[in-house]
C-alpha cells in the first residue's frame, strides 16, 4: 500500500518530524493540531478561540486530503483542563452533524507551546 503525504498551507506547518496527515488507501491519519494561526504560527488566545482554531486547522487538512468533517470516523481531543469539556461539545456541534464520529476526550498535563487543546483525527474517504 502506498502512502501519500497531505499538507495544506491553510493549516500550521509541522513543527517537528511529522506530516500534517498521511493517506494510506482511503484512510487519512491526521496529526494532532494545536491552536496555531497558520499565518503567524502563534497561539490564538482564549479557550473558545483556541478550540475554534483547532477545528479550522483540522478542516484545512481534511480538505487538502479531499475530504471533510463528514468523513471523520475518529476524533481524539486532548485538554489541559477537563472543565472545558462542555464548551468543546458546544463548539464541536458547530462543525459536525449526526452521525458524529467516535471520540475520546483525554485530560493531559500539558500540550505543545502551552496550548489548552489539541485534536487529531482519522478520516475514511470513499
């Protein structure tokens, strides 16, 4: 099976030894996105703004792969403060329609660059 690197200039450039996403067959594995503004490579401020930016970054990579949020089958959410869980659900509702993807929400001690939220996803593109 061949692997294809997926990248978008509408999402932050990789800040390490990874690709924004890899497509293998009809499955796309998206790397974790933190709330970096792709133009400035700086974190946006405030939890809601950070969550929206992460979804926008994921959306850009999904589109670069030829997909959309409707193709996401698994979403992982990493939060430095689980008290934001309800706000994440509210914001996620702006981006997804039923049937929702499978999902995990995990509390972590810290995220890169001091972000409060990070997400990665798996898409299956028919």
